[in-house]
């Protein structure tokens, strides 16, 4: 079984352009949605994303909805801990494909990392922002 893991030098999930996530208001409260929108820069990337290092500039203080962890995903999407790996992996795959491409180095490194076969499995340097919920899982996500 694959296990979700963030990889270094990715940051695809920090591309926050709301036009890519039309369902934001279904799983964010009005206050959290306003917070989310306040983070979006003119180029669509989070204003706290360090594009040179490809990491979060406020990692320890990043918003709660940026955290890939069981309580966050349960609150946002109704995902149980048992389904967290599958759901988070699909979210990352969707986002990496959209930002860097299906055949990108980032996708290849992610696929290898979730299989746990190389030392690229690290504690996330972004880890990770709110999901772009993959279409294939929309019906299972029990969004609020
Ligand atoms: S959470 Fe996923 S999309 Fe975001 S930086 Fe990590 S691997 Fe990339
Ligand atoms: S983890 Fe959140 S706060 Fe940090 S750069 Fe990404 S979107 Fe911005």
C-alpha cells in the first residue's frame, strides 16, 4: 500500500489560483475562504511560497487548512483516517499534474516517494496546502 508523503522542491499545492478550485466555498467557512483568498498572489501562487527554495515561508505558522493531517482532512472533506493516504495521494497527483505536468520530474519523484523506495521521503517542506479535490474522489469526499 502506498503512503502519502510530501517531497522536497515541489510546492504544487501552493499554487492557489481559485479558478482551479471552484468548490472552495463547499469546504471552507466564509472566514477561512477569506483567509485563503488573502494568500493568493497576482501570479496565482501563495504569497508565502518561496519560489526559489520551493518551500513554505511560514511553515510552522501556516494555516490549519494547509496541513495534511487526519483532523484537517476530516474537518474539510469528511475523510476518515483510514482513507487519508489514498485521498491525499490523489490530491497531490492532481495538483502536481496541473502545475508541473503528468510526466514531470516532480510527479516521478512523488510516485517513487509514496512507494517508500528512496530517501526522497522527507518531512514536508510544504506539506501541504488545501487540496484540489480530485474529480475521481469527489463523490467520496463528503464535502460540507
Ligand atoms: S503536499 Fe503534495 S503537492 Fe504539496 S508540495 Fe507536498 S508533494 Fe507537492
Ligand atoms: S503551505 Fe500554505 S501558507 Fe505555506 S506557502 Fe503553501 S499555501 Fe502558502
